[in-house]
């Protein structure tokens, strides 16, 4: 009998619960389904690459101007013409005003490279005798040497020679050519 009473009580509880729900709308909570897992793209297999150390770069030491100068041949230096020629008036050997800044720049270069020795060549135009022009060319070279010495260049580093009219710069026979040929020219003979 106990079983019947328990069964009856359970029936009544279920019936009462169902009765109380009548008339009420039943609200069901809608839970959205979980999102599908993200698709994973298969990555191609990456082959492991062995790291190679960067090569060691050796920076060449920078050379000083004097080291660069010393690495050149005399021919290369003279082709660069670091010393500019000067010009003279007809039948004169004094240093003109326009030649002074040129000689000052030449003296600055010579003082910078104090091991260099030079040859000053005196030249003339074609007018006059060979003997006269050789003497005039020598005076032009000497006055150039004296001016460089006054700017602090040691005379021991300078030699002179006169070519007179034998080596014209311009072979013409007019005033323009003659002006070019009346000159003192520089040649570096020792570095």
C-alpha cells in the first residue's frame, strides 16, 4: 500500500504542476547554437632554413691626403697639375698682381706637402735671340722662386731652368700666342 500512496502523491504533484502552468505561456529560452570552429587553413610546411651569419665586412682605413699623395706616381701628380703656371709681361720678369694669388695657392700646396720638390721652368715668346730669351727665362724662374720663398717655401726644395723660346705652349705667331708663352711653369720632381 505504501507504493500506491507514493505513486498517488507523485501523480498529484505532477498534475498540480501541470495545472498551474496552464494558461501561462511557456517561455523557452532559445540558446543559439555555438558557432562552428574557425576553419584552419593548412599552411604549407615551411622548410627550416639554417641561419647563415652575415659576412664580416672589413672597413678599409681611410687614407689621409698625404697618404693619397704619396701613393701616386710623379706622372699622376703632374697630370693633376696641382701647381698652376703664371704669366709675365713682354720683356719683363717681375711677378704681376694677377700671378700673386696663383703663387700663394701654389705655396699653400707646397707647404702642405713639405716633402715635395719642384722645378720652375722659365719660358719666353719667340721674339728676341735665343741667348736673350734663355737669360730672360732664367730671371722669370728666379723671381718666381724668390716669391715662393717669401711665402715660406724652402728654396732647398726648388730648382729652376730656362727654356727660353724653345718650348712654346702655343705655336702661333701673334700676341695671344705670345702671352701664353711668357710663363713660369711648375713640375713636381720629388714627392
